[in-house]
C-alpha cells in the first residue's frame, strides 16, 4: 500500500533537483556563516587604493546621470519631444558607465589581483557585461541609424532596467560586507 511517507520517499528518490523548494521540500536551514567579502589583506588593499574613492564618487554620479536621463527618455516616449536631449543623456550615461567599469576593473585588480570576475564580485561582474552590452547596442543603433527613435529609446530603457538590477546587486553586496565588518569588529571588541 502506498502511504504518504512511502510516497514522499518515492518522490525524494526521483527528485534530482538540488533546490528543495522546487519539489515542495523544505531544506534544513544552514547555520553556516557566509564567507567574508574581503580577506584581511584584501581589506587593507581596498582601503589603501585610490580607486576605492574613485568608485565611491562615480557610483552616485552615475546614478544621478541615470535619473536625469531616465526622465528625459520617459518624457520623449510620452510626448515625442526632446529627442536630442534624451539621446545626449543616454550617451553621457553610457560614457559614465564605461568610466566606472574601467576604473572598477583597475580597482578589482588592485584589491583582488584580477581585472574582472573576482570571486567576491563574480555575479555582479557577469551582469555588468549585460548592462554594457545593452548600452553599447544603444550607441550602435544611434550611430548606424538602426531602428527608429522610439525603438532606440526602448532599447535605452532596457539598458536602464539592467543597470538598476546591477546597481541593486552591488548595493546589496556592499551592505552585506559592511554588516560583516561591523559584526567582526564587534566580535573583536567583545573578545
């Protein structure tokens, strides 16, 4: 006879998904601490690097340029007016993006010894490649006249959506690093 326990055992035997929630199972909670974002040596290199300050200035600047450009792009899409301003703003946003990516690679090399895809920022860097590709596709579309202005602005919005996701990745990663540093400092002061 097939009882609920035997049925669950059969499902578990057939289920090869590594994610328990995919089959309705609940995985035991891991009490493991996340590995620190920076080793002590990397933290020293991060704090000593002038590129840390450059990144700290460029990130909010890029976000400000993004907000202004987003407003101009949405205004163009809503009214059909202001194409030149919207286009120029996306070009400026893309140039700031290129600048922060190049300086970020230099920073990553100084801190982690790799130009890109250091394990601590691997997924953020992977998604950054999509952001760069979409922004570059926009520039190429404008430069070659590919598509109409409306389609180009929709491409800019797709690039901006990817940028927002990528920015959120970095903010969450840096907040987690700050929490780790705060908890390790409070652990040291308690000891």
